[in-house]
C-alpha cells in the first residue's frame, strides 16, 4: 500500500470520537483512577502498539506515584477475522510486578481473548492487585467475559482506526477515532490486517 500521509484523513468516512471527546474522557478516567488508588503507587502496563497514545495521555492525567511497563503481544492461529486466543509475547515486562498494584491500559477490547490471556499471564506474576482500563469497548463481539474496571467509551461493532489504532499499520497518528470508508478496505475486510 502506498503511504499517502496527506490523504489519511480523506479515508475516514465518519468520526466516531473527536479529539476533544477523547481528551475529556482521558481526564475523567485519570481523575477516577487517582481517587480510587488514593495515593498508592500504581504500575501501568500497556500493550503495544495500539495503546501508545492512550497510555501517554492517561499517565499524565493520573496524580499518583506511578511506574510504567510495556508489553507487545500478537495473536496467532485462528483465521483472518477471529483471533484464536493464542497469544505470543513479542515483548515481555521489563521489571517484576510482584506485590505491585497493576493497571492494564488497553486501547480496545473486542472479543476479549487477548486480554483474557494477558490477565492470566500477569496474575501469574503475583501482583497485589490487577485492574483493567480500556479506552474503547466493543461488547457486541465479546467471547470471554472479563470484568473491566474503567471503560472510556462503548462503541458499536465497527472497525475503527486512529488514536493508536491501525489498519495495515496506518492511521495510528490520527488524533480522533473514526471509521474508514468501505472502499479503503482490501478484499480481506477490515480485520484481515488488524494486530
Ligand atoms: P481481542 O482479543 O479483544 O479480540 O482483540 C483486541 C485487539 O484487536 C486490539 O488490541 C486491537 O489490536 C484489535 N482490534 C479489535 N477491534 C479493533 C478495531 O475496531 N480497530 C482496530 N484497528 N483494531 C482492533
């Protein structure tokens, strides 16, 4: 696919969440998290690459002593439209989270399979507590029930890009979350190229 930076915005059919809406929600989540942890230190664990902008903004909206760590995972097996729940760790934690209060920072929960794996993996590292914060939640496609402590926005069953989320590795740098025009998708459909 040719990279056409100036045209990326033209590929968006509908803006679902504006930059202002996202900023207001991030501030609200940061305030709630700061109040809930009441001064206790927290370790934010974010999952690359899609959560990068959310993590960067959320950590600055939290008024607590905090550490951050980054993981990168990829799904394998399954087919192009459904993740299999088998997850490969491409980048592991760089420090122990034993006895730490850990908050997972996710961009989007779709089927929940990736997060389900991650929660079990991180629980095995004996954190003092483990909570989940996601910017976007697509409950319509959930295959495993996971209690999510902080949810930014519930969105309909549409494939979205922007604010970290990609299609074919592009669109992550858009400041808003939007839906691509149908003609932008290749033959495989929107989820063929998803992370
Ligand atoms: P799950 O295991 O919950 O089905 O998959 C979550 C991952 O799938 C997300 O971290 C994200 O990488 C990808 N994903 C799910 N829905 C979307 C979407 O609407 N847009 C984009 N760009 N990626 C998505």
